[in-house]
C-alpha cells in the first residue's frame, strides 16, 4: 500500500520565527501514521532539519542544480541538500518552469542527480488554464511525465505532484472529477512506463489551493495519496488540520 504524504512547500517565505510553526507542527503530530514533509527556503533547511531530527517530519529542498558541483553562483547541489539534512527535493514546480524557464529535460537532469544523491524527487506537473480550456490537459501531463522523470526513478525515490497552474495560490480548485481524471491518468502512465509494481506504489499528490476546508473531499479522490500545500502550510494550525484530514482519509 502507498503511505500517505502531506508535504508543505514554503516557497520564498519564512525567516527565523517560522521555526515556531515547525515546533507546533512537531508537537501536534508526534504519533502520526502518515509521512509529513516540510520544504522551507534553503536558508532555513539546515536549521529546520536539526530542529525536526527524531520527529516524523522530514525536510526537503525546493530545487537543485543538475551538476554535482562547480561554478554555478547562487545554485544549490543535491549533495548540499543532503548535507543540510534533506531527504526530499521538489523539482519542476511550475514557478520554476515559468520563472526560470526550466524544461522537462532540465527537470529530468535534476531529478537524476537528486536520486543519485539519495534524495526522493517530488516532480511537479500541471497544465495552465489556457491548456485546460483547450482540452489539452492530459497531453500536457503526458509530455511532462515522459520528459521529467528519469529512468532510474522508482516508488521509493519518486513522488509525483499534480499541480494545475491555475489552482496555485488562487483559491480555485478543480472539481473532484477533474482531479480524479488526472490522477488516474498519471497512475496509468506510471504503470505503462515502469510496470505495475512501481506504477501502483508511487505516490501521487495533489497541489493547488489545498485548505483545511477542502482537504477532506480531495483526499477521498481515487489515486490521491496526499497533498503538496503552499500557503496553508505556512501556519501550523492550518497545515495540521490538513494533515489530520489526510490521517483520517479512507478510515471511515
Ligand atoms: P497553494 O497551496 O498556495 O495554492 O500552492 C500550491 C503549490 O504550489 C505547492 O507547491
């Protein structure tokens, strides 16, 4: 069975006081039976990893460079993320694909080196509103999956996050049918490429305006194994409610 995963992406948010949110989260979920992941800005990663050591909350980076090391001012290598205590890294987020012109090929190269460094790659895919309106969603997702996932991926070093770009930070959420359609499609593509074993055990997260008040419904959708949460992961009270909704999913 797939273990559920609640992941928080703090994006470019968080100064030293944000550590208090992590403390509160840790206190509230000492005995959780799901996986919890926080991806803070790089400046907080080492501190946060130390603070959360021994707790069920893992930490991750938000990007890494495809090279092992070298003359790349301002970039962070996969080994540096590991050195700072990370076990995961988000790759190919739409904000990086847009703001930094990252192609799926770039994402694949980053994912390969991240996995080789021992990290789990959380690879993001998702369509724009224009692409959805033109009924191109599944084609876009298929292309991003084929292009972004390296051949060395398997169920323990890969997580897919479906994040429709138009739902990120907007308060707009796809219908449950729309989420289910894309998640089922991603599952089928993973099975086709990697075989049933890997395909059925790789986790697929939904991301895009997940909040305490819509999480329960989203977590009942088929092939939704958790969430990648932006804004609502910044406050422990909100993220904690989402984590509780995921803990409860499928149990009634
Ligand atoms: P929001 O939850 O703020 O919509 O962000 C989603 C996201 O981009 C997570 O990576």
